[in-house]
C-alpha cells in the first residue's frame, strides 16, 4: 500500500462528527489519516491520569471505515499542568529571556530531564496500548522536533537553560576527551577565554554572532543536532522494543542554518523521515519545489530512512508565508512532482480548517463548514493516479544519479556566523549581509541545483559524512560554499577526482578546517597548484585572488589524474542562483 492520506485532528471536533469525517476521508480516496502528534493533554489531561477513550474511539472508527492511522506520540508540546509541577522549566534565550509556559512551539527544552521522564512514560503507554490495533500503520514521534523554541519569531537560536548547558559540557567531554583539546579547537587563547575546567563552559550567548569564538558557535549547532537526534533515536528505540512491527519516524522542514539542525543526521536510525512543505506559502516555482524534494530525499538517503511527505499544503496559509488562495491545479502539480522525485508516502495538511486556535481557516482541503471544494475533486483523481503509478512502497521511478551536489552544513553555519548581527547603523556596519552570511549556504545550493537540473532529472544531494566516508559513486560533483573541509574530506575528494570524477567548485575552497580554523595555506593551492594571495568580498559574494591572475572572475579548468577540476575563483553558484548568464553556459560542457 502506498500511504496516501491527510491530517485530521478528531480531538478538535465534536465527537458526533467523527464518523462522518472518517467516512468522507475514505470516500475521497485516502487510505491513511494522521492525528495525535499534538495532543498530550488529550491523553493525559492531568498529571498521571490517562484517558484513552477518545483515542480508542478514533482508531476504532478508522478501522471500521478501512483507514490506517499514522499515530502521533505527542511529545512535542507539554500540557499546562507540566509547569505547575516544574515551574523552573521554561526555555531560556541567549539573552536570559524566559520563554512563556504556553504559546510558543515547542514550549519546552528537550534537554530537560523532567520533560524526558514524562515523555518516555507517555510513549510507553501509547505504544503498549495501540501496538496491536488493526488500524495502526506507522508511529510518528513528536512533531517537527527540529524547531527551536519560540517558533523562530526572533533571532534567538536554541534553548540556553542549565540543562542544555550541562548537556553541552558532556557533549564536549565526549567529543574531545580532554580540556586541552577543547581549548585548542575552540581557540580560547583569543580574548582571554582559556578554560581551566569543563565547568567553565557556557553556551554561546552572543546569539547570532559569537564574536569571541566562532568555533564554539559551530560546535553549539553540532551539539544541538546530536542532542535532538539522540533524543528522537531514544524514543524510536523505546517504541521498537514495545512494537517491533510498525515503522517509526518523525517530520521536519527545510530552513536556514539558524532554524533547524542537520537533517542528514536527524534522519539516521528512523524508518521514515517526513517533509512538511507548503509550496504556495513559500511562493515556490516548479524548480524551487523540485530542489526541496531532492534535498529532502538526500537527507533521507543519508540516514537510511524512507522519504515521506507528512504535510503537503492542502489550503491557504495562515500565520506565516504567503496567504494566497490555493486552487486544485496547484495541488495536482505539487503531488505529481513529489511522486516523480521519489516520495514514498504523501499526506496533505489538512482535511478541515480549524475553527479555533492559531491556524483558524488555514490549510483545509474542505471549506470551514465541511462542504467540498475543487481542491477535493482534484485530490480524488490524484488518489487514483498515485495508486496506479506507485504499486510498491519501493518507489521504482528513480534511477541512480550520476551527479551529486554536496551540502556542507558546517560551511553554511560558519558563513552565517561571520555575517554578524543585523545593525541599524549605516556606514561602519552593514544592516544585514545576507548574500555572504545568512542566506549564502542555501542560495549557493540552489544555484548549483539550477545549473545541474537543466541537464539531469535525477540529482543526489550528499553531505559532510559522505565526503568523510569517501563513498562517492558519481561522475560529476558540484561543491558550493566549500569553505570548511577536513583533511580527510579533501583527500577523499582528490582520490575521487584522480579516479575520473569531475569536480565543479568555487571560491574559498578549503580555506578553513572542520573546526573553523584557517589553514596556513588553503587546500585549493594543493588541489590546483596555484598560490592564493588573498580573499575579497564583493557585491556578488566572495572572490579569491590568485597570484598571476589578477582580480577578475575566471574559471580554472585543470586535468587531475583521470578526472578534472573546474574551479571558479568567485561565488559561482550564488551568481547563478540570481542570474545564470554566461557562467551557466560556460559550464554546460562539464555536466
């Protein structure tokens, strides 16, 4: 069965309306309904008192109508009673601001041990109760656990509470082994920051710009990825011990480096990893959506998870993004493109627009009164298309890619960090250097995709761990924003090129190592046999000035072993993302 479904939250609707909604969901051609992931208070309305009557009824009705359930384990948001028991648990911004007990999403730090203990208890009870229910299809852990607190409505990053600080200290101990090594990697001799004890470690509270140590800032983002991944992985193992029969996964979204952890790591250890995507909300053109789909498929491949779409936009946006009305033909091409790019399950969000809460009248396939729309008629036809096109969960449409684009997460975080905070002072400080900081990583990635997709339908995204492992089964690789490269990654790239690969890369190749320390001599010198003189920042991004070649933008094409390196001394992919021009034409013969 190809999971083709929709979100519907029965706890938000009168119980007498449930059966009619489930019946109509089945008649629309859906075989899966998703609910439960945001309903801790529905299941545990007061501390230690569990009430499964509503959830029992909902699953039983789904079984009656022949619908499977993607059942959420609702650990994403703690109920109000949690803060009555543990009032000192509020997430903390880097400036010390305490987040509200309710309202923001998520409203709890996932490093908090009281939260973890109660979340584990909740997961055990739900898994034990429903592991043999005939309506159960898959488990969903949490909901978008990649969110920082406060819904990213500020420039704050992640929680800086004492629990996160202690977890960060333990992470550094495990990663580096000794305080001496921590001091070396974090460059603590700069500006009087030498650590004499692990207890001297604090979280990087300068927020968007950690001026003292960009190395700490880089590790802070790595720590948060590892912490969230370990927690979700712990929940997955807990559920699997109780129920080894049903698949387990979670969901997320793509965003800039401040907003989400590293998805290529987050997907590891899960059976499926779901993308939540709102093409109209993001004003996506076909190529934008294709980019997002291929990137998410890459994240799933990296962790060995199935590529699911957990939320495909079903109606107009509220709260964020473009609020334009959604029409049926748009949903048709979104759905067809998702299938073409390898999605192995697809669910829309959502069946009916909520009548209360922060998303009133948003996202629904139906009208607010429950009457049908043209969107529904289109989706009914799509149900038949999906069933006819994909008869196996191993989506066989995609062939092996010969071209890959490398997404270097550490380079993105480092480039973002170096842009500095937005400032309102003209002259000395730029207000926001987005092209060389905040958006440099994703914009460059999109430029590389724009270049490659014109020739290849199937493109793989690969990640730092792929370069580190050296498993690179591709003929051509595009390497945008190659700022941070470890020596091992570099040696693997050289070996791959020598064996016949074609590498297309750009400015700042290997200027820094994996810890954000400058190499005395950039790795591009060793790769290309040139001498790097200095780097410049222009209105179009970065520029490497190579001795003997002046300050002009140029492509250097060099045969290396059996392969080839095509190097741009400027921000090639950023430029292509804005206006392809002559450079896209010049590179065609290398693709």
